[in-house]
C-alpha cells in the first residue's frame, strides 16, 4: 500500500506573489489538501505561483485542482504560474493540454519575474 503524502507550504515572495510549494503525491487522496490551500489563498494582481519542484506524482484529481485554480485566477484577473515541473510531469501536462492553459517556468524566481 502506498502512503499518499502531500505537503504544502504557503508564503509571500518578497516581490509580492503568493508561492505555494507543493511536495509529494497530488492525487485522489491528497487533492483536497491543495484545494483547501488554494481556497485560502488570495488571488490578487500580485499573482500566485505554484511550485511543483518536489511533486512526484499527479493524477487527474490533481489536474482538476490545478484547472480550478486557473479558473479562479482568471475570474480574479490574477496571474497564475506553475514552476519547477519535472520532465515527466511536464510531458503529462502537455498531453492533457495544460501547456496551453498555464505558464510553465523552470523556477519560482523565473515565474515571479514573468509576472
């Protein structure tokens, strides 16, 4: 049996955006944690960066949580970027078309500077 572990750290970047650092597995068992963290995050003109550098797995539930965040950001007219996707996740996200929805950046700093 696999342990479904996800950790989320939220902090304000010195340049203004809120950064959510997500680590572990984002799936059916843990998606609610990220959904709650995003619901507690204020989407403002300063923007939101979701740092996925330490994300090891993401299933369709995780993708749904990210797409919901995208819609919320659009409604708030707030920039939203994903940072640190590993090659495997970048490939999966590309297959499902998220590369046409999100701005992908190699690092949080690159994501912040793009805002």
